[in-house]
C-alpha cells in the first residue's frame, strides 16, 4: 500500500525519540509525505533542509530548522544546541542529500532524545561512512513507493481531466508511478505536444514541459534559485519573481526571502541552461552574493583563480570551523595555491578537530626543502607530522618530520621534536623516556608543545613530579589544543593512580575553562570524568549531586568518552544503593569503555550473579584494572572456584594490597585501611572479605560490624545487606527496622520515589507528575526523613526493597530486592 510509509512513520514518531528516514527518487512525493507525517506527529514542527549550492556550509539545514545560528565545528555542541530548542517537538529536514557532514553526524545524537524526520533523495552523493551511520541510527528507513496504478491514474485525471482514458493510461505507464512525472507528462499531453523519446530523462522532460509555459524572466529567476541553493530576496531574482509566486513555484519566508516549493524543480531549471548560460549566471550571482558564496559561484563558472581570491577574502572575515572550511575550499581549487595558505588551512583544520583533512591539504603541497622555499617546506613537514599524529598514525607522523634538520628555526625544531617524542610514546613507550631526556636537554626552555609532550611521557612512566609538570602545561591561557589534551591526560592518570579527588578537581577546573570557551565536547568529557571519580570515591555527601549531574549528562548529545563515564557513574551509584534494575537498564546501551564494563560486572555481582562478574579480557590499566581483578576475585569466591588470574602490574597501592590479601588469605584489614581515602566502597568490600575469611570470630564480627556501619552511613544498601548476611553466619541477627517510619509514605511520595528509582532527574519527575521541581524536592526530603535515608537514591532503594505483599526485609539483603 502506498500509505504504508505514512502509517509506519507516524506510528514510530508517536512512540517517542526516533529517527525516521524517508527515501526515494526525485519527484516521488518525499516532500509531500514529509509534510503529512510532520502534521500528524503532534507538537511544534521545526522544519529545515539542505540546499545544493550550500552543501558545505556547516549546520545550515539545522539552522534553518530552529531559526538560529548554530556551532558547526563541534558536532556534540551542535546536537545539544538543536536538542535544547526542539525538545518535545519534531525536527523535520528535507533534502538531507544536500546537508553538510556536521548536520548528518548530529542526527544520530539527536535521535536519542528528539523526534527526527528526514527525507533523503536517491541517488545521492553522501560519503559511504555518513550514509552507513545514518542507516544504523535510523529507527525506521522507509522507501517511498511509487503510486499504485489506480492512484497514478487518479492523479493524472485530476491534473488533466480532458484527456481520454487511452492517453491517461499512456501517461501513467511512462511516468512509472512518479507523481511529479505524472503531473508533467499529463500537462504536456493536455497541451497537445508530442511525447518525448524514451532515451530522454522523463523527469527532466516533465519538468521542462511544465516550466516552458513560464515567461523567460521567471525561468531565469527559478534557475537562479537553483544555482543559489538558498532563499533569495525578490530584488536579486529580478522581474520574474512575481510570476513564480503567481505560479505557486516559490513561497516567501517570514523575512520576505523567496524559496522554491520544490528544490528539485529549481535545480532542474538550472540544469536546463546550456553551459555558457549557466557560467554566465554564476558570474552574475558572484557579483551579488557575499565572498563565501561568490567563491563557489566563481568556481562553478570555471574561474578557479577568482574563486581562490574570493575564498581567501571570505576566510579573513571568518573564524573557527567556517574559516577552516573556506581555506580548505581554496586549497582544493584547480589553481596554484601558496604554501602559506596551505599552512593556514591545516592549522585552522587542526584547531577545528579535523586532522585528516589537515594532513590531506599538506600532503598535496608538493614543497621540497630546497632553495628559497625551504623554510616554508619545513613548516609544512612538521605541521603535516602533527596532523598525522592527531589523526592516529604515529609511524607516518615520524616519517614526515624525520628529514627536518637541527639547523632549522627553533620553532620548527621544537615542533619536530614534539612529533618524534609523541610518536615514540605511541609506538615504543620504553624508548620514549630516553628520548624525552634528550629533547629536554635540547630545549632548556621548551615551547608549550614540547613541554606538553615531555610531560606526557613522564606521566606515562610516572617519573617523579609528573603530575606537577602535566598540571603546568594544562593550565589555561595557552594553546587550547595543548592545554585540554594535557588536562585530559592529567585527569585520567590521577584517576588511574587512585587519586580520585585530585582527578575530579582537575577535571572540574578544565571543564570550567572549556565551558568559558564554548568547547562543549571537552567540557562534557571533563564533567563526566569528574562525576565518575566522585562516584567511585564514594561517601554520602554529594552523591545525589553526582547522580543528578551524571543522569542529566546521559540525556544529552555527548562524545563517547563522556557518555561512558556519565553512564558508569550513575549506574554504580544506582547499583550500590539497591536500584539494580535501573542500573542494568542504563548499562544495556552503554558505550564500550573499561569503566562502564567494570560497573556492568560489579552490578551483576551485587545482584547475586557472580558468574557474570568474572573477569574477561579488557584494555583497562591502573585503578580500573585493579577493580576488574577484585570483582573477579569476589565472583570466584561466591562461585566457590579458585581464582587463577595473575595480579596485574602497575596497580595503585590499595588495589595491589587487596589482591595480595586474596592471594595469601590474610591482610584484608590493612588493605581496607589503605582504601580509606581512596574509595569507600572498596574499603567496605575489604572489611567484608576480612569478615568472611578470618578464622577468629571476634575479629571477623568486628570487621563486619564496621563494614555495616560504613555502608549504612553512606547509603550503600547492597553492601550493608552483605555485611548483615555475614553477621548472621556468626549467629548475630541485626534489626534495622527503626530506619523506617511507622507512618509510611504518602501516595505522591511513593510516586516520586518510584521515578527516582527509575533514574529520572528532578526536572523530568516534575514534568511527568505535573508539579514543580521545588515540590519534588519537598517530597524527596520528606521521604528521606521518614525512611531514615541520607540520599534520595537510598530512600528509593528502601522504599522499594520489598514488595507490598511480603514482610519488611529488615536485613536489606545483598541482592537489593
């Protein structure tokens, strides 16, 4: 049935966030179907779309949809800026085949929290990777089918009612179920003109036949719109604009600019021009448009030298990702390109986070280190090496800079040594330490890039003072790429060493700097890493703040590392406080990452499924490697099987002491003490291990009582239940019913806590229950007071730890149910 795509698309969008893609050839009715589905979806419609001539303008389609300027050089910030405007509405994009890469890359992120409906014309020229990513992210990929014979005949009859049935049948047969072809051929037949031969493009013929009735100025204006690829004022289009409006071929935006009702019709009108006329029109449009557009028109008109000059003029007026795109365009023109322009383009592309394109620009430089061009050629070489290094090819980066002599300018030698040092760190870490000493001797007062590379090598090898060196090069005020990269290394290395509070503090400082610079991708990575460190550090103080921030982050469009850390932080707190179902649900779609992977195994162990907590192969190191190994030891203990895995190397002291205690069977109290300033939950687990393994009953009971006290104080419901189960094995039964209120919870308090248990943040609870956020907080505080809970998550766990039909489970058993 022809209506199946409409029904499928409408149904999909009614069920919440989704990405629905309508595909089909020109004239098949995609745009009409798009409008029908959008009208039926409910909520505000934010409609935009791609434009052929502006296909490389970042975020143009999305900017048209939300009527705002958007950041096109940071995909995650772009997606978040759109999400915050669309919210419960529908984002509708037509002609996705003309959208820029940033727009298409943002769609999968938007589909996680928004209803997105797009139309993609086939065939198209989208790169394979973008097309594949779009297909994988699509909730529904719906080809628009041709009209059935009856529907096609009805459309032809409505278009040209005077045609006899034989002629109508011939129109339908030749049109092949394409609505636009049916309309064009029916009008042509009604006018008594001869049918086109079968080797002529039927679509182009149909459109040409329809446009032939327009006055020449109108055809010229429509062709101009096709070449412009964007709305234009009537004054730019000339006297034909009024005729186009009268014919219903164009419509007006709120500001008065005209746009074609069918972009394909406008593009076909432009295609009907012969080569000379098309070039002449591009030349005229270049005189009427801003430099960035003028450059593209001149290139289309066959004037690469003029396009090159206009692109450079436009780049001088631009910044950020827009400047990088213009310089890249200039470097791709078929005209001599100055090496300095290539250097500027590569530098701008690196700042915009596009190392692959930066490397390509410099690879095409063709410069040789001879004659007057030698200094510039050496700059090209070292910047090429930096681009290859950032693009993940350290071996090629090393080869690119190897020929740079020591006699080169100091800045060039410094850039060469930075590339050589970081390439060695990536390919041969042990040799990098010796090379770092040589580089440090060569640069007694190193430039920031060299200082950052030396600090990175010292950090990897944990040389004395590595943390202060890395913190110095990560301080704000320098090159943003170097400072943020160094700050991220500092955050991760501190966390790997078990210095979690220091890691969180460094991450929050870096997040503040990135936020001030509107570097959303970096900002969210740092915030998520801080939340992860604080969640792992533990303690009741601030846990609710971590849950709120991390849960809110997981709703946003984030880089993969930020998504993984935010998910791991929230799920760990949920699992520890007994919200195991919420933790499992959150982890189900988690990004592959050592932190999320460990939390998944830990949650399984907490849930009484030790067989899922056994350690598998992973790429974690430092503290996370130790946590993986500790969870595997607990799993082996619960399963009653020997643990055969060796103790990993490079662990922080508390993790190494814990695994040693498991290996020899004693030493858990000392290990617990070493965790005291690092991770509260691991301190409790060591006390539990002492209580389970110590043969002296008095010492075992004391360890379990201490574990119970710490777990109760921090709201770690499941570990507290483990402690009480251990105490029962020693004949000591605990009664903790005093933590619950005899008055019980009101129905609204139960409703609020049920949503807390599902992992919902305060703002969404308020929206779902139709109350203010202040009222939600009031209900949560009242519930905490009645239940004797110290955090909202503990209150939710206590409220739903037992079903209403069975007795109160006062021991808070270890599976959290």
